[in-house]
């Protein structure tokens, strides 16, 4: 019997919305300035820091490489909490829209009865703000699991967050698809045994996605052709990504 798509697990930052450059980066800089740190993460610098998964981990990494003066873990946590507050303000102001095709795919999958969940390293409060202001409060009920932040010991590229989400939902990897945007996210999904579709952004386009089921510039919308970077299973009619494409990947 051929595998059937029963569950889709969504990454958040860079996948649901292009949050990194114009969201998290800006919020980090606001927190640095507020705390009196003479540090600003410009676009290229933040691109390098994205190799490290997790906001607190990024701050620690920048300290260790000499970008900022040393600080204890509790100060890093406090700084990151202020960054999260600024990020939530940016979302509430409507400055971080969903990526093209995200709402359409979510609605299609919901209407088809497919279980939907989130598997992300972003904080629960940041995730809640994005759902409330960019999707709508009804999606708190439509997502069957919101696996976020430090709920697991090891962040992506470890498989822990995906494994946790599947355990909470009672679904098998063979019937589950991950939607990601980064090399670390793809490696996490791969290690968890999942099929994976990648939607790249300016930060992740050059990363290694060898083995992913589909790599595209975005999910897209009717009438606006997407760029297909890798289509190893030869999916047809890829003007934009449809639910039917995701279902077909499970049987490829």
C-alpha cells in the first residue's frame, strides 16, 4: 500500500513568513541598543549567524567570536527576552507578512482533513504572535501541535523537535511531510525520517539541500510562476506548489 499524506509539519522562521532579515534581526538590534550594547547585526552578519540555531545560542556564538563583550547566561536570556518582545511588536504592526502561498496551502490541507502542526526553534510567545496577527486566532485550534522553543533538549539540525511533534500527534514519519527553508531544518527533517519540501530565501538559497524532495523559491500563487531549484521526483505542473504536489511526493 502506497504511503498517504496524513500530516504536514511546518517550520516557522523563513517558511511561514520571511521573519529572519526584517523581523528577528531588527528585533535583536533593538534589544542590543536598548541594553546599551554597541553591536548591530547587519544583513550579511545575520546571514552568517543563522548557521547557529536558536536566538540565545546566536548571541553566545557572537560573544565567543568577539562580536560582543562576555555576559552570563542569565543576561543573555534577559536580552533575548527583550528581543522577543520587540519581535512581537513588529508582527503586531503588520511588518512581517506570510510568504506567498502559505495561507492557500494551509487552507487546502485543513479542508482536506490533513493534520497540521508546527515544529520550530522559535519561542512559543513569538510563534503565538505570528499566528494571531498573520494567520488568525482560529489557527490555534487548527494546528494540532505547536512544538516550539526549548521544549526539546537539542535544536535543529537534530531531529528532536520533529520526533517530539510526531509523538504528540501519534503519526508516523512515513505519512508526514516537513516544510522547511534552511539547511539545518532540512537536516532535522531528514534525520527524523521525513519527506521534506524546502522553500528557500535569500539567506538559505546557497545551502545544501541534497536529497530534499522538492526545493522551490516559494510556494507561490496562481498566475505567478515560482522558481524550481530541485525536482528529483519530476513533479509536473509546478507553476506553483499545490496540495496535490505534496500528496504525490509521499508516493514518489
